[in-house]
C-alpha cells in the first residue's frame, strides 16, 4: 500500500511539471513557418551580409575644362540657348602684338573706376577706358563715352569684324598692371547690351587665365560649388568670342595671382543698344 502511494506521488509530481512547462515555453517562428517550442530543435537561420546603397550621395567637385586650342566650343545648352566660345590663338602675331601693346599702354587715357558694392564704394583693381557712342553703367557707376577712337583700336575692330562677321560699336579697355590686378565674377548682361550679346575679347601682353563658371540651377540656391567650369589661358594676341547664351548662363573672371606678372591689356568689343527711358 505504501509503495502504491509513493508511486502515485512521483507520477503526480512529473505530471504537474509537464503540465506547467507545456504552456511556458516560448514560440519561435523561423523560415519554415512552423512554430517551435520546448521539445523541438531550435533552428538558427544563417546570417548574411546585405549591401545597402548609401543614403547620401557623395558629390564631387568637377575639374575645370581647359580650352586652349583653336576652334568653336559649345560649352552648354539650356532653355536660354547654346553657350558658345570661339578661340583664335595668335590672331595677332607676336611681333605685331608687341608694338601694339606698347602703343596702347602709352596712349590710351587709362583711369581707375570707382564702383559701389555691398560694403560701400571701392576702386577697381585695374585701369580702364570706355569707347563708344553712349555711357556704360555697371556696378552702380557710369563710365562716360569717349567717341574719339584711337586709330589702332579702329583698325583692330575692323579686323575682328572681318573675321567674325559681327559688328561692334563700343569697347571696354582693361589694363592689368600686375598679378594683383583682377576682375571678379560677373556676366556682361547689362540691359544696354541686349539679349545674348556677342563679346569679342582680344588680349595683349602677359598670359592670364580667363575662368568661367556655369550659373547653378534654382534648387542649388546660388551655390556654385558643383557647377561646371571652363579655363581659357589667354596669351598675347589671342582672340576669344563669347556667343549665344554665354552671358545668360555663365559668369567669368580674371582672378588675382600670387607670383609676378607683367602688364596685360584686354580689349572687349561689344554692341550697345541704348535703352530708351520713358
């Protein structure tokens, strides 16, 4: 009798444990879709590396495109039209260019123009002279027209018009005296120049790099960091023509440099269409 009672107590204890553990074991779902609990083999799925594209696109600042060979170059196309450069190295032969430079350096009535910028008045870091039929206003100050063209300037204008088939009635002369003389980023897009103006730029003297940058799209909010750029080394005697939408879609400059540079003269021929004020 005692043996029966003892066996009953042992069986009852195991039965109780089995009844409890049947409900407390966790349920795990694996790739087979079958639930696993206590009393089943626990399968651990293999870990695999999954490549994910970076959430932020890494942008690279583009290298400038260097244009130094003769030819016609379409540098961009937009709703404004095609921006085009035409380069004529050695448009003026070196020996001819030397005496032309000396004559222009001595005989043009150079002066330093005062402008007005965001920080107030300042003097341009170069000397200039304006020839034409009407005054020329930029950077909040006006250059009075000099209608008496130097004979050499008239001869150069005629030669450029013959080669390019364009006509010009105005000329801005620039004298860069040394490496610290410069002109900052800008476009030649004043209203008096009309839509898509043609600018013919003829250089004498020291080589300076003419830099261009494309205006950024609206979503860039004026940030020029990632825009296209063009560099054109302008040797003495080189003629550069800017056509089409270049002034609408691009800016240009001649930056300061930090090593000795001899003087340079740049002549920029253009056509003025005076705006009638009512």
